[in-house]
C-alpha cells in the first residue's frame, strides 16, 4: 500500500498546483481585459487557440510518453536507456516542436485574422519551449515525483500573469490616445508574451532540478542489463506519441464539434444570433470551465499513476498493477462524486459569485446542476485513458474516443433537431460522451487484465455519503442565506461543513478497511488522533 499512498501523494501535489494555476488564471484575466479591451481579448484568444492546437499536435503528449518509457526502463534497471530516451526526446522536440514553431510563424498571416498575427508570432517560440519543458516533466514523473512539475506549473502561471499584465500595459502606452484595433492588437501581443515568459521560467526551474539530479540514474544504480539502439528508441517514442496525440485531439474535439452543431442547428431554426452566441458563451465559458476544475484531480491522478502502473506491468507484477489501478479509481471517485453533488447543490451561489451577470445566471445554474454528473464521467474517462496508456494500450483510448464521438454526434444532432432542449442538448451530450468513454475503457481493461472494479466501496459508499452531505450542505447554506442575505460567507461555511460531514461518514463506512484510508496522505494521522480521543 506504500506505493498506492505515493501515487495519491504525488497526484495531490499536481491537483493542488492545477487548482492554484486556475485561480491565478481567473485573477489576472480581469485586469488584462480592462487594459486591452474585449476586442484585444478576442485577438489574443484567436491566436492562443491556434497556438494550443499546434502545441497539442507537436508536443502535448511528450510528458506522458517520456514518463511511460523511462519508468519502464527504470523498473528494468536499464539506466543507459534512460539517458538515450532523454537524448532522443530532445532531438524529437527540436525537430517537431522547432519545426512547428517556424511554420506557425511564417503562416501566421494566413491562419489568423490580421490583428491576431502579432500575438501568434509572439507565441511561436513557446511551442518549442513547451516541448522541452514537457520532456523534463516527463522525466521526473517517471521517477514518481511530481513535486517539481507542480512547482514549475505554479511558477509558470505566476510569471505568466505578471508579464501578461505588465507587457500589455507597456505595449499599449503609445496607442492609448488613439485606441482602436491597433491598441487592442498590440495589447494582445503583450498578453501573449506572458505565456512565453511563464514557460521559460518553468523550463529554467526544471533544468536546474534536472542538473541537480541527472547523475542519480548512473552513479547510484547497478549497470544496465540491456541497451536499445537509438533507432529502436525513436520508434518507441513515435509509437507512443502518435496515438496519444490523435486520441487527445479527438477527446478534446468534442467541444469544437458541439459548437458548430449548435450554431448550425440554431441557424436552421432562425434563432437570434446574438442570443445564440450569448447562450453558447455561458455553456463553454461558465459550465465547462467550472466542470473542469475538479476534473483536474483525475488528470493529476492519471499523471501520477502512469509510472507506477507501467513499472509493475513491465516487470509482470500483475497483482500490483491491478492494486494500483483499483486504488487510483477508488480514490478518484471518493473525491469527484462528492465534488459533483456539492457543485450541483451549491450551483446558484457558486455561479452568483464567479459569474454574477443577472441575465445569464439562471441558465448557467441550470446547466451546472443537471450537468454535474459529467464531472464524475470525465474524471473516470481521463484516468482510464491514462491507465490504458500505461499498460501499453496506447491505441485503445484512440479507438474508444473515436467510437464515442460518432455516437455523440448522432445524439446531439437528434436532440438539437427533434427536441426543444436547445443548449441543454449540448449538456446532455457532454455527459453521455464521457460516460461512453468510461464504459468502453472499462471494457478494454476487463479484456486486458480480466479486471473488474469493485462496486460497493468505489461507487455506492461515496454516493451515499455524498447524498447525506448534499442534504446537510443545502440546509446549512440556504438556512444561513435566509438569516444573513449574504452569499460568500454562507457558501464558505457550507463547503467546510460539507467536507467535514463527508469525510466523517467515509471514516465510518470504511471502518472495516482502514488500510485504504491510511494510504491517503495525512489521513492516518487524523485517524490516529480520532482514535486517541
């Protein structure tokens, strides 16, 4: 259970970093928008979307691939191969990431609007730098430590925020008197500069950590038992990177397809274009954004699990592999199920604080309440994608997401054209798409390992505890709101009460299985103190 405890501990570092990064991102967007105006944000977003797409294709999957390959070689004591994988990875990034950056810089005027060209060109070097950063993050994750990745993510976002706002302020000074599109375009470039500065700081930090630890694999370990050729290693990298890239593209393509389907359907129904754009903005900019916050835990658990599962799998320790899988899924569900129910119960005050626009608050609240199951489904599908990749089944998530996407398109089209649900069709499709991926991935795991997830402690007990928690949280918040007519303080109190209630019930439910609770970092100390009292 020590290894399982380590997985959760490493995942917790990434999850905390992910939440902090999202909070910092929300905080700096407001002053940036005030300076460069909504028009400037539009130019920045256009450039950033193209940048994100190129990054996804060129180097997004590098940390996962490096983590899997190096963890396998470490498990087999093939330390020279670790060094070779690093060299090959850096060569791959220089070729693919560097090439993508140069091509994007040259083609910028042809792939974005005129006023977004400068912002995209400022972002181009970041494509290359992000690839290098991804290699180093994958290296440390393979050593089953995510603390350096977590710190680098936080440093990256802090410098991103500081430089984005600072550079935008400096860039627009000569154009303040005239204003207009030129000021917005220059301001967008300033905002884009922050993204590159953040990645550069993260890369410098990770490089220093790498220099500090790079000799450990050679000096402190026994000689290699086997050494692969560079050709073999390049082939391994490509065989892992390519299907992960395609699977990730398809997995994230659903939101883009939904957008086009929704606009097409509403256009056919002659709906008001401004209202349609506003509604979709609520769906994508509020519901989806809030849904993704707790899903960050599953992404962290997936990242932390891959090295441990890959190591036990390559050494043919099937028992440990199954234990790591079962434990990772169980802990993820133990957190995401109450998160989904809590967000549904407190949807109105959450939306009221973060997105307080009166004209859209009812719509976004309804979406969040009924769409909250997607938090659980996306969390489980994200984790199971990572598990399959760790087991060497890198093509399976690609097949499953592609199959689920076909059914998803059919479902959404039928709902949009044959029902009066409108925007809620996308919310339903969002839930059913992730649920399909969950089902297909679980089916693949059963076939691969004859593995079947235990139901009672994984799903039923957390659901029961979450329902009880939800009822108490609702009474707590709405009772305090009726007394104070305030939102923020009652919401904070209700969240704290909910956490205490939920874990108290979980401690009771898991009394017969303390070894599972003890594997969660710091829980063993809490249990010891409770028993003492």
